[in-house]
C-alpha cells in the first residue's frame, strides 16, 4: 500500500506531489530545498551551506513523520546549481551523518550529486532521500 507522508515541520510540496511516499518499509522523500517550513521563505539566497543544512532539517522532519530517523536514510540525491559547491555540501553531509562513519550497522547513506541549471525558488541545492524503516536501530 502506498501512503503520503506529511508534516508541518517541513515545507509544503510546491507542486502536485507529496512531501514523501511510504511504500512497505521504504520512504521516498521529495526534493527538499533550503526553505523554512514556517515562513515558506528561503533561509539564505546566497549561502549553499545554510540552504543545505535547512534542506537536511526538512528531510529529517519528513523522515520522522514517517516513523523513522536519519539513521534510516539509505540514499540521497543532491542537485547543485554550481558544482564548485560540491566539497561544501559533502562536508555538511559528512558532519550530518558522522555518527554513521564508525558504525558498520549504520553506514552513511549513498549519495549522488548532479549539476543542474536551476532549482525551484532559485535554490542553490536540493536534496531528495530514500529511507528504509526496517533497518535495526
């Protein structure tokens, strides 16, 4: 069965899609940008670091609404408008998922990064994620 996941702790979806979809034990989280869930505004139009941190907070809020945590994230897809920001966002991901690095039962998620021409709301970064709720905690 496929169910939509929704939380007020992450921005509403901009188009006709869900914040996330839960199918079996898998949660597919739609692309999140650095948009604050309450104000609906971008957190900082010029700082990829601040936008990435907010996007990950949004992913976390959605994953928690689905009944999981960031430890359950198995894959992230990152879209950047400037590939020169790759090292910056990679450092943020390393810090954000640092608790996984030494724990073989909770490895850091796989991720793929693409350069794109532009993103919604002129964001600099967008993060989508896949989580698996059946992982041992």
